[in-house]
């Protein structure tokens, strides 16, 4: 994921996010195609910003540190050669105009000061505007999450009384790749496979999917794309699973 930031987009970190942001806004950002993570440790957050140059971080200054400490933290990010290319935004319920001026005018943070009292919808729109302005999504259309180590991510479907069972290797809002127990004779020009069942670590999706083909290096690995009739409820299950996989990746990453 880190080879070409212009192509795959930038990592977005939410440091000490409020619960409503962690539980609701994060879903919206991921569904919009932004690779977003939460962090609850400012020291670890700085290490991520150094590891992934050009990343974007929105800091909730209402938690974690005192205001004077947050000011020093942001200045340190701006001055450190390892993190100075990072982009910073501030989130807060504090509506003090002097505080807002300090970050926006004096410290020139590029991703805005989001007043959370505006509400979830308005705050999300402000963040999305900042992310789009910084081309955070890159050229990709959707986020693909690795789930090859999750034995609970499985798929199965039935064609002509023949049942095919597979282990999902990766997933995005567009489709999946999965290793199946046997080869499929499904032609790529065939109609969608109906009622494909995906089990996503506690979540269940029933969807029509298009068979795209096999991987060249392993003919048992099939590529399936979701049909355009995928319901909003199924999309939410898929994106929440992607969110879970992204968060596991960042939680276990050594920096």
C-alpha cells in the first residue's frame, strides 16, 4: 500500500477522535474511499506520520493533552524534517475564536479547524472538502483491505446444484478475490451469480456477483465483483468490515 502515494492515496489518521466520529464519521469517510484510521496515542501518531510521508491527521484537541501541549505537539510536527510534509487539521467543540485563529492563521494548519458543535453532517462535509483539496484519495476508486489472515472471512455460492466454498483474500466496495476449493466453469460473459454469501467476521452479506476470472498465478483464486444492485445495508456491512481490517493493520504495525 505504501509504494505509490499518488496512485493509492494518503493515509488519514484521527487522533483521539470523539465517539461519534469514531463510530459514525469514520464509516462515512471510508465509504467515500478515504483510507482512515484512529489512533489513541500522540507519540505513536507522530511515528506514523514519519513512516507515511504526506499523510493527513485530524487532532481532537479536547482530549489527550492540555491545549498548550497540543500547540507544542503541532509545532513539533511542522518543524520536524520527518513529519513536516504531513498535513494537520484540528477538531474541537471549543468555539473560541482566538483558539481558532491561532491554529488557522498563526500556525497555518492546512486542513482546517473543524467545530464539532456544527454536527456530524456539517463536520464531515468540512473534512471531506479538506481531503479532496489535498487529493487524499489518489487515483483509486475504492479501498481494498487484506483479510487473508482472517479465517472467518469466507464466501460460497451455488451454480447448477454445485456448491463452491472459498476463503476471501481481500475485499473492497467493488468486489473480492477469494481462493476456492475447486475450479469454476463459470464464463465471464455469464449473468451474475445470484445469492453469493459472504461471511465477514460476524457480518453477513448476500449479494449478486459477477465472475471476472482467475488469477494467473493461482487458478483457484477467483475475482468476483458486486452487482450494481448491492443494497445500502450490505454496503455498510462491507465498509465496516474494511474499517475493522484497516484498524487491525495499523494497531499491529510496528513503528
